[in-house]
């Protein structure tokens, strides 16, 4: 019984170290109106996503960001709201970002919020 408890505590400790290490490799990227060229709501199964086309300069910055951070986690947000995230396995040169799926209403609401934003929050890598 004592060995089982020690193994359980060791697994919890290793899990905590892994979680801490993962957070150290996370990159945050902020969208804002000035780095968005076009936003489309696209149907994906029962849900909808935003297909966000970046401006040319934002796409170049995004490519460099992903090229320089392979192996890290990328979280994309808008005004502190999580849009999407993934591990960076290769540079992203397409200039497009696809948001996490949502209802049609949520996707349209977020699209309009981005298009109407006049907020001067930082854009790009945070």
C-alpha cells in the first residue's frame, strides 16, 4: 500500500513538472482588426468556424513566428478571448487562421466583433 501511494505521488509530481514545462513553451498571438484582411464564417459539420485571412504583412509576421517556434504551442486570441490554438509542427505560410468550431450565432458574433473593433490592444506576438 505504501508503495502504491509513493508511486501515485510521484506520478502527480511528474505531471506537475510536465504541465509547467508545457506552459513555458506557449506562444500567444493577438488578432486585431488591423492584421485581418477578411473573415468568412465556414460550415464544419454541425458547427461553424471563422476562416481569417491575415493582411500580407501580418501573414509574413505569422510565418516568421511559426518558423521560429516549431515545437511550441501557439494560442491565438482576440481581446483576451481564445480563438484557437495548436502545437507548431511546421511554419504556416498560408496567411489563414481557422478558429475553433462554434455555433453559427457565436461565429457571426465574433466575426462582427473583430470587424467592428477599434481597440488599440497589442497585435501580433504577445
